[in-house]
């Protein structure tokens, strides 16, 4: 990075994963991004995927809206409290990023069942590489010691940022995706952090709707964080 500007390139990343009949373009930063810079970038529409730090840059489309939740003000909804009770038997622990056989097997079961993606490529680079951004993983295990959920997270300054979460698809009734998000918020609160960043929220995209259920929430529009309107949140 020179002159205070972040160098990078715009990439056509293929079909949009959120909205039909659109292409997904991202600005990929080629400068090294440490934790301090990434904290600033979180408030400028950037996210991290493995070692790649990027922001969406799709011609004629600004549907991807960054979301954040003030940790101190968060209060779980009734359905989220039910999820917490349903998973009261789980034990949470903090770990360094990595890809061992246990995590890879869970990852593959999750990808095949939830995303219908059984690709042969190893997820090791995505799971272990962080591009220099500090953080780690929350693991959830049942009483038998089985790994049921992994939340990959960045922790920078006063912010906790979700990177990716995968969980045991055979335990769908537990609501593990919601549970791991709640666990992230609780851990951020325990550490005295101010914000939880779950990533982009895309109105009209069903698979992203869950993010708006963590309230109160703020949405970044035109460079300004504003409170999410009550009518925007799913029931």
C-alpha cells in the first residue's frame, strides 16, 4: 500500500451466489492487510476469505450490505433462546485456525449436505490461511466429545468478525448455525468487544435472511452506518 491507497484488482468471480442471473465481481486487495488495517476495512465494505481481502464491486448492483450488531445491546429473540436451551449440553472452546482430519471431515459433510458441494479440493488453505488477520475458531462439542460446530472468526480492535461457520448436518434439529452465531456474540461480549460483524446481508436472498434476525443491527449504506428498519428484519 502506498499513498494511503489500497492496491488491488477487480475480478469476475462468476455467477452471483446471492441473486439469480447476475455476475459477482470483487475488488481483491493485493497489498498485505494486517489486523489494524482490516479493522478499518470492515467499516468500508471489506471482508476476508482465506488470505483474500475483498469487497463487492458489481456493475449496477449494490445489493450486498455490510451488517453489524452492537454486542452490548444484543438480546436474543424467543426462538434464539430456544436454540440456546436446545444446545445447553454443548461445550465451547477457542482454538487456533487449522485443518486436521476431524475438521476436514466435518467440513466435507457440511458442504455436501448443506451446499450440495462435494468438491475434491482440500479446504486446508481456506481454513488455515488468514492473511495476517488475527483470530481463531470457536468449537462446539457434545458430551461424547464429538465436534458438532466450528465458527471461524477474526478479532480485530473492538470488533469480532465472522468468517465462516460449518456444522454437523446430521444434527440439523439443534439449529447449530444459529447457536454458533449466538456463541460468537457471547464470546465477543465476554471479551469486552463492541461490535459483531456477520458479513454481507442481501435483501431478497433467503439464505442471507438469518443475519437480520440478530437485533439491534446496523446496515452500511452509502458509507454510513444506520439502524436497520424494523420492517427489514425477518420474523
